[in-house]
């Protein structure tokens, strides 16, 4: 009895299925999270309360092209890169946003 020829596509099917699973479980959620972070960075404004990736809490005083100036205490200001902002904890009020 002779061995049957294996279809080359059938031998790649498990590899293709693994890639599809990785795409939907890892790659797609990561892309979505990156888009959300970019949108948050784009919408930063004065008086937003934020947390940096280093864990520093502050209020935005000034938004520049690639950086923001944070007030972290009464007389302490820090200038950090926009992309180091991890989260916005409190958005400015609608009344302040219109100014």
C-alpha cells in the first residue's frame, strides 16, 4: 500500500489558525489601545488632571507641541513628553474648555 500525498495547504492550516488566533487575541487589542492612547494625547487640555507613566499626578498648565507643563504642587512645575501621560483622571469642565 502506497502513502497518500498530503495536500500542502492542509499542512499549513494549523499555522494559519495559530496566526489568526494571535491576531485577534494580541495584535488587534494592542492596536485599539494604541489608538485610544493617541486620541487621549490629542485631546489633552489645560486644567486636565493626569497621571504620567512614572506615577506622577499633576494638573496641566500648558500644552505644547510635544510636551505638557504639569503643576504637581503649589510651586512645582514639570515639563514632560505628551506620550508619558498614561491617563487623564479628571477632564476640565465644559465651561473651562470653551475658554
